[in-house]
C-alpha cells in the first residue's frame, strides 16, 4: 500500500527518511554529502513522485522505494 508523504507527521517523515538513508548506506562518489543534504534530496524526490512510501501489510513494515523499482516489482509479481 502506498502512503502519501503528506499524510505523515513532519517528524515521522523526517525520521523515516533518515532511517532509509542510514540503512541504505548510499554511495555518492568522492564528494561527501551531509545527512541533512541527503534528507533534503530524498524529500524532494518524494515531492516529485520519483520515490514513494510503501507499507507492507504482510511484514507490517514501511520503506521508501523508487517508483521504477516498485513498477518492476509489480510487473514481476503479475508475471508469476
């Protein structure tokens, strides 16, 4: 189930974004980017719709996922 980012309390959204960034350990190349900068970038991606919040009822967990990854996952499931 997709959760609109606007439905989350601002603190909850901020914590979710930071958790996602820290969990993913994303590599930004040779230039180090601060956590606040990374957080702002992810928030912008949420606003643009390129990243969405996905809640799994099965595992009762929430994560951020790129929309193209979600589409590929859905297509994979429909092919099986």
